């Protein structure tokens, strides 16, 4: 390989380098709100505070919540009176999850609930062991309830063709699909899609915050998300959004299409169809809210549209013949039937479910929440994240 003759290129190259350095220097030292590299801090925090963040007025002193169980408090002049919402923290777990369950609960208490005192409900298709109850009761700050799931809400219904279901599970297992061969995972996904909100222990609650064993809360939550949801007419809150594995939901979208053709009246006027589809609904782009974190309104799941939707999906058997997850089912339901204005991205809640973390991208939120996560490692703008699509829905 012959070297590039120096004399032929040196002058134009030098001029280009000089001009580039000069332009970059001007760019870097010019303070301007739209200058994306105006400071080191804006490299770490790509966003300024969002108009969609929970307003500061919600960061109230939780003192007015009073003692646990009280639903009224002495009003402070000039301050809005807040009451604890009709809400619960909710965890589905196995007895064997006890270590990770206790860890998640402890973090949730430390970061949020010790100030607000919301009750906890734990559900399991088996009776909870004394050990599980003892360990978890030791870390909660408020009332706690342990419930067993009725068999008919959990196990595969008798009308499912077991030969076909087994064949499909075996095929997915061979193909290496995650949880492809698991029947219990399918029971769990169907339960989370259409049954948890019917359990007697949660029947009287409206809102829930779903918490899984082994997750992490990386920031203080110094506001009450339930109160925010209630006062702002929000139905569904999320922190992470990503693509689903196509192989697990081969016929889900065509079933959704058939349902909305039969029931166009259920589709919200301002549905978030454009979050789910890049071509007006012809194809599903696989985007969904990661449902291991959810703050949502169970009255929506219990309502006419979602009930009809779940029953329709369930009757097609895709929870067992395929491996439909509660995440795409909830997401499609909320996006189409609740609509975009009713869905909240809780950007201020630092949340980790391995292997992904949502960490606030706004410096003020990160500091205010004493977040222990690293914003530059947030999943938000990972190539596998659907958040850019949600940003477009929000008009960002
Ligand atoms: N009681 C019970 N809970 C389960 C079962 N399978 C999963 N879960 C719970 O369902 C949730 C999701 O399960 P997980 O294993 O975390 O699934 P992943 O997050 O999709 O990998 C967690 O809260 C688990 O504790 C089961 O067979 N019985
Ligand atoms: Mg999980």
C-alpha cells in the first residue's frame, strides 16, 4: 500500500480541520437552550424538564395523609387537601420468590410508601407460606393482605385443546422462545391479563401499582402517583416500553383487528393507534408497555370495552396456543380503548427490572428523587425501546 502523497492534500485538509474546529468551538461556547452540547450536564441529561412531568404541586408534604386508615385531614390554608386514593400496591408471587419479594417491598417502602401508607395485596395460586407472610409483613408499613387465587382464574380452561397446546409449547421450546415451553408462565400471563382485578382482595380498590419480586426503585417518589392519576383522569402509567417477540403473538394483532371491526364503538376518539402501528393499524409494530411496572385503574379493566376485549381474545385460545403476554394485551387495550391522553409516562420514577432500567433523563427530577441510577444508562433511547414513538404521541 503506497502512502498518500503529503503535499497534494495537506492544505485543503488543514483548512477543513481549522474551519471545523472553529465552528465547533463557537457551537460549544454559545449558551442556547437548543444547543444539544451546551454543557457536559446536557450530555448526561438529554432532556429539560418535560411539560408532561408530574407538576411540582403534587410533591406535597405527605403529612396531611395523617394516620393510616384516616381518609380526612386538617386542611392547611392555601394548600390543596389530599386524601389517600382508593389504591393498593399489588404483587403476584410464589412462595419461592420470598427473598426477592421482601427486597422489592422494602425498596418500595423506603422510596415511597413509608410516607403514604398504602396497603399491600399479595396473590398466589398456592396458599402463602407462614415464612412468606412473616418475611413480607416485617417490611411493610401499612395493612397487608395475602390471598389465594381461585382455580378458575388461574388454570388452563377445559375447552383448550390440550394436544394442540402441548404441540405449540414443544415447538416454541425447541425454537428457544423465552418461556416458550412453560405452562405456568401462560397461566400467569392470562391471569394478569384478565383476572387479577377480579380477586376479592382487590375488588374494592380502584388503582393498583404492580410490583414484582426482584425489581428496584431507584428514586424517591415524593408525590402520590395514585392521586395524580385520579385527579388527571389517567388510566395507565408506565416507565419502560419495548418491542414484543413476534413469535409469541403470531395471531394477536389479527384477533385485535377482528375485535375492533366488530366493535368500533370501543375505540377511543383519540386512541394511541399510532403508537402500536406505523401504518394506521394494518400491522402491529410490537410496541408495548412493560407491564412488570404498572400503575393503573382497575375500573378500566373491569369496564365494558376491556371486558369484551379480553373475553374475545381469551376465546381464541392464544394465551395457550401461542404465548400472549399480559404486556401487549394491556398495552393494546389501554392504547385503543382508553386513548393517548389517559396514558402517563412516569418519567420521574426510577425503575429497574433486569436487564433494563428507566432512569429520569431530566436533571432536576434526578436530583429531586435522589436517584441512584445513571441516566446515561437508561433504557429510554436504547435501540430496543419504543419511547421515541411515545414521545411522538406526546408531541415531543
Ligand atoms: N404465584 C405465582 N406467581 C408467578 C408464577 N409465575 C410467575 N409469577 C409471578 O408473575 C410475575 C412475572 O413473572 P416473572 O417470572 O418475573 O416473568 P418475567 O418478568 O416475564 O420474566 C412475577 O411477579 C412472578 O412472581 C407462578 O407460577 N405462580
Ligand atoms: Mg419479572
